[in-house]
């Protein structure tokens, strides 16, 4: 099943990416010769109007063949006959589609699970554990506004402040912790000892958050915030690869992906698969933005100077993209070989 899930998720992400290129190319009346999902020989294909729609044997990519992208193509209304702005939009549309669908995926994830990042959860106590030292000191509906004179704005702040007593920043030795709460409209200051949790192997307040009411706007705001955090994480990963902090052997490609997807499904079911979809959508979007010839980001580098009136030699550009394509094929071969060695 892991292979089936992988093909469905990867196929959907690739389809949406290429759909972005396809729709914008059609909008600007560029001739689209083929819309393909997959690479290699065709499995099925059907021509409708000027466009051949096809599914190919290898589910590791896809493409939209827009007429006039080759310098020698003399096609009316071809890619290079259009304005720099329209070409920029067509090139960036695939990445934008990946990012938009990842954002929608995050929103769906929050809607299905009913949970949002702690940054968006009010610091209101739902329950106090029976074995907690905070029992009869803190109460349900108390809103925490300060811990040790540090302002608390959300439940994430509560977590951060308590973690300080466990990560070495503050060595806890059984002393009282000052907590200020709003209780029935009045500010109340209390002192409470932390409780040691064997399960978490650290000190806790021994309270549970009150489940918040999550409005549409709050979920939307939380979705944008989470997307930003995912994006930063992806950029950090790319930086670590480029700087050598992470070995290239740690990269996972299409052969190794089913193993990752299968493990995720075992741990979290359908919810985990939504999470995988989000990660891969943003990952593919970020990778396509990299300034490598033949990728969308590499092609954008040759369009942007035209906004400043600089003309680019199209034949030279295509030769550079050809070199980039050879590099990408070699990189893909390395990743596939690396995946195979991981399996065995």
C-alpha cells in the first residue's frame, strides 16, 4: 500500500504543479503541445485540440511542453514571442500552485484534527491533574498571564517557560514558581511547585490546556504561520545540504519515498498522509525555485533581466539549460542508487 499511497500523493503534487504552468500558458494563449504526468514512454495519451494529454510510465516527474520554448521554433504565439511578464507568470505558476495547495492542505489538517499551533491557543487551563502540586492552587478557567514575571500571551509561551526548568537554563530544585492568573475577572498571584513527570522525564505544571474554539479566521491565520515555518525548515535543509552539514546520502528520492510514506501511515493514518502531502508540496516548490538551469528557478533567472531591458541570447540560454538537465539527470541517478542501497 505504501507504493500506492506514494504514487497517488506524488502524482497529485506533480499534476497540480504542471496544471499551474498549463493554465497560465493557456491564459496567455501560448500553444501547449503536451501535458504529461510521469516521464518515459507513454502509457495512455489522448489529443484534444492542439494538446496531447498523456500519462507516462515513470511517476517521478511531469512536464508541460509549450510551443516556442526552443529558439529555432517558429510557432505563432510561442513562448518567446510573449512579454517577459507573461513568461515569468507561466514559469512561476507551478511553484505557486504547490505552495497554494500546501496551504490548503495545512488548513484541512487543522480542520480534521481540531488542533492548531500553540502560538494560537489561549493560555487558559482546562484541567489540573490529580497528582499535580498545582492542585487546589490553579483551577480550570484560570488564564495564565505571567510565569516568573515573564508575560504569557499563549499556550506556547507557557510551554517555553516551563521547559526552561528542564533544559538547564534554570536548574529546578523544588522551589516555588510564581504564577499570575486572571480568575473570574481578577488578577491573582500564586506560588506553585512543579511536579516531576516520569513519562516526560522532566518537571511540569501538571495542567492541561482548555480546548480552544477555532474560528475560520484563526485556522487561516494559523495555516499561513505554519506554512512559513515549513518553508523556513525546507530552506534550512537546503542550506545544510549545500554547506555539507548534511550528507547528500541523507536525501530521499522516488525509490526511497514509499518507505517513508509507509512508516508515516503506520504512525498516523490518513492524517499523516496529509502531512506528507504538505511536506512534499513545499519541498518540490522550493526545489523548483532553486537557480539551477532547466528548473523553473533557473529559467526565471533568464527572464528577470528582460524587465530591465537586457536581451538574453536564447540559443546560449538553451545550451545552459541542457547542461542543467544533464546535471539533474545525474543527480537523480545518484539519488535513486542511494535509495536502492538504503533498501538493501
